[in-house]
C-alpha cells in the first residue's frame, strides 16, 4: 500500500473521495479548511457525531491523563444560550457546537519547570475530532475568540475547568464550495534539519 493511504470507511464521503475504503490522509489534510457557512436545517446524525467524538476520546495525552470533557451542544435551548459566546452570524446557523473543556488539575505537569500539558492535550484531542469531521464530510471551524465568562456561567463549569476551544459542526448550505487556497509558509521556511 502507498504511503499516506489508509484503509478507512466513511459513509458520508463520495466514491472519488474514499476509493474502495482507501483514502489519502495527506489529501484530507490539504483539503480541510475552516468553514463559515452552515445549514441550520441539516443536523449531523448521531452515529456520525459519535465517530467524531470517539476520535477525540482516542487522542493521546501526556501520561494518558485525558484531562478533558467534550460538550456537544445540540438542543435548541442550549444552542440559544451558547451562541452569544461568538457573535458571527454564520456561527448561529450551526446545528451543533462542540466545546472542549479541560481541567488543569488533571493534566500532567513537568517537574523541572512546572509546564502544564493541558493546552497541548486539548489541542491534540480537538485536532483529532476536526480531522475526523473532515473525513465524515462535516464542516468545522476552530474558534478561540469566544467569551469564556459567558461559557463558564452557561455550562456551569467547575472552578478548575477552562473552555479551551470550540467548533461548530454541520453541513454547509447548498451551493457552498471550499476555497481550496491554503496559504502556508513553504516547508524550507519552517523546517530545519539538524
């Protein structure tokens, strides 16, 4: 089997995107982009959401402490309370909001300098879920510019819990097309071989 090809199966990807259960992982990474367009009338089915959440559950964490909770907001009542945390109109259309919460006291701490691995662990978990969503054909947009106080109160978080990040989950409106125009620094500018 070629490098970068994995035996995968996605019920929501088309024939050309998941050829006979084989998908190019690097193509998935290249084509994933932050989507700011959601159809409020097209919720994601439970099985697909569960597979996305399972990708986060399986993510590695320092010393396997798993200092996280994944809050999936789907009910109209909770969506109404959570949506004001990020004031973009397109965000209000998402049928689901995935909120990644972590507890600093449950994360690994490096003894030499006190470094707490919480943000690293939560980043890995959210990235796993975002890539799983892309594989499933579900749109995401990593959001860090939210109102943490509003979410802390709305979600009744424990004292040592923080909202790390969130992403809408859903399908774009009919007619939407991806930009397919990633602007990244060239490899030789970010890699140094020692």
